[in-house]
C-alpha cells in the first residue's frame, strides 16, 4: 500500500509538471502567433500620424515583445520602456473583450496597466525598468551588463522619432549622444534608477477573464 501510494504521488507530480510546461508552451505559442486587430493600428496612427504602416507593425512587434517579457516575469511588475508601445497597449485595453480573451490565453489572468503614481513602493518603477531591461536583453541574446545593441522595446521610441518617448543610448557619455537620452547600459548594473525613466513607463500585474472582439482596417501614414 505504501509503495502504491508513492507511485500515485509520483504520477501526480509528473502529470502536474507536464501540464505546467504544456500550458506555458501553449501561452508562448499563442502570443507568438497572435494577430493584433488592424483597428488598433488605426488608433495608434491617430496619435502618431507620421508613422508608416511598416513602422506601425514595428510598434506592435514591440508590444508583443513587452507581453513576452511579462510572461517571463510572471507576477512581478514590469515597467514599460516605450511611450509609443504604451499607447498601443492602452488602445488594446480599450477593446475590452478582445483584451480579456488575449490575457486569458497569454497569461491565464488579466494583465493590468498600473500607473507609477498608484504603486505601493517608491522604488517600484526602478525595479520594473531593471527587470524589463534584463529580460528584454535575454530574449534578444544581449548581455544586459555589457550590451552592444538595444532590445527593440528600448530602441523603438528613438528609432521612430517619438517626440514624447523614452530615448535610450548605449553610452550616454558619448559626445554623439544627446544628454537627454537615458543610459540603457546602466540600468542592469545600477543600484539606483539613473539608467531609466523613474517617472515613466507602466507596470503590469495579473487578475482574470476572457471573450473576443472584432474591428476594421485603416490606411497608413507617411515615412
């Protein structure tokens, strides 16, 4: 009887572990293959009309990257390093049923958008931006302490010339980089928040639900 009990416990552990990895794999696959509705690009373009269709696609690649970072981080808060991607996230949330369904299949819970000013910890933004940097670098095969390039989510605002965006540089001491740029290379190794925007970005944590939604397509902007 004791031996049979050990077997049952072992089978339970194996089956639970297998289900966990299957679920994790399914969520990663869903996010990778997910097609954002064209209407979301229309709404982002309303705020940034200078963006072309190709550039709008890049914005939503950045949003996908951010969600992948959140998947890796689990329930830990992750700051949003990009203003234009944050706008895309806002627009996605406004399609409530579509977003709920996406969250359920990508995270198993509802991914909330939490402004810095309502966070319980003063250093939450610093922790969140460092976590975003480390995970984004790992996902892009970049050494977070000695980066030779920037992950898309940290590069996109500057690349797309987003005037109200967060602009990062690898070496902020370089004469070729404007002093207004954030020091991306300092984020992963600094105890302070000097490397990133302490008052910018948006963190996420989880909750629940599901459903679906539809919309329409639109035209593109100029380069």
